[in-house]
């Protein structure tokens, strides 16, 4: 609650100061310059593409892991080995559903 009150007070103070800043600059008097951050839309787009590429690679790895576990479960020499592979396969499939089928 206190954080919201402080943020609101800061916004109101900045809003009240803005007309004074504009007036000071237009009249030739020294004014306050508020630095604007570099938005860098190009960099942001590259970061999003890199994240999408990493996510796709991650999902491909999970699917390959699921295929490998499915093969191990189907071709296991021992029943315990097949159950362990099936348990891990179930976990990997849950992970795929949770992380990869959203997109």
C-alpha cells in the first residue's frame, strides 16, 4: 500500500513539474532534462528471436529424449528397466505438455 502511495505521489509531482520544465526551456531559462532510456527495438527483437530459438531447441531436445525413452521402454531386456524408462518417459511427456505445447 505504501509503495503504491509513493508511486502515485511521484507521478503527480512529475506531472506538476512538466509544465514548468516546458516553460523554462521555451523562455531560454535553464531547465531540467529528463533522460529517456534507449528503447532499442531492434535489440529487443533479436533477443525475442534468440529466446524463441532457444525454446524451440529445448523442445526438440525433450522430444528426442521422449523418443529415446520410448525406444528403451519398448526394447528393454528386463521389466524393471522398462518401468524406469516408462516413468521417465511420463515425466518428459509432462514437461513437453507443460513447456512446449503452449506455442
